[in-house]
């Protein structure tokens, strides 16, 4: 894990609050963990504003959540998600020192307005800023019932921090035309 001074330096350079930069840092590593997981990588399609920011346009607004379309219905299960993200938390800690307390993982499966299954997750973390008290969180939005018009693409994940792995971080993403179509 990078140290606090790197987060503060990036925040100063970009005129952003340090907690926004820390969340961007954690988002990158959480994506690395998701796409390093053998069950999630082939079944999760990254989409939304954070996908635009992290995989297409470095200057796009900073986002705070991760949105995915899931192709395997068995993944929208609270037990599966808690167990899988506990594995990802261990992987992240071993790879970076980032802490994601497994006992604070939250996943709520529900029927969306189209009557399809969706899930809202919350992943709490302790990052480089090392704040005490209530931990910051990343929200996950997972859906099953989205119809893709274009094939998914593998894209590098922007991670402008000193601990970027040599092989980089990659994600399976919506094509940018589809992302923009969703935003309209």
C-alpha cells in the first residue's frame, strides 16, 4: 500500500480532498481483486461512471461506486458475495496491506424496478490515510437484467500510484459507446 504522503501529494496536485484520492486508489485495487478472482472475472462486466473514469477518460469526474452487470445469477447471493469478497479482502491485504474487514461486508439482494434481481453492496476499508472511527466505504451496484448491445472489452484500469503492478490492472468493461448510451 502506498503511504499517506503519496495520497496527500496527489490530492494537492489535483486540488482534491485527500479522501477522494484515497477512494480512487482503493477503487483501483478493488477492481484488481475482482478481476483476479477466477469466479468473478469472467462473469462481471464493469460499467458506469467509475468505468469511464478508471478505464477510458482519466479526466472524467471522480466516482465513488462500482457498477457491474453480472452474467451468472448464482453470484447474486448474499452468502456467495460475502465469502467471495472475504477472499478478495485477504488477497488485497496480502498484495497491498489494504484492510477490508470481512465482518463489515454488506450485500442486499432485491428486486429492481424491472422486477429483475439486483444487489447493493458496501465494502468498508482502511486505506493509506488510516482514519479512525467509521471506516469509509465503496458502494457496489450489481444487476443481472441488463442487455448488452456490444461485446465487452478488456481495458487497462487507470491507477496513477506508485504501487501499480508491473502487469497493470485490467477489467472487462462495457464498450465506451454503450457506456455513453447508458448515460444519455
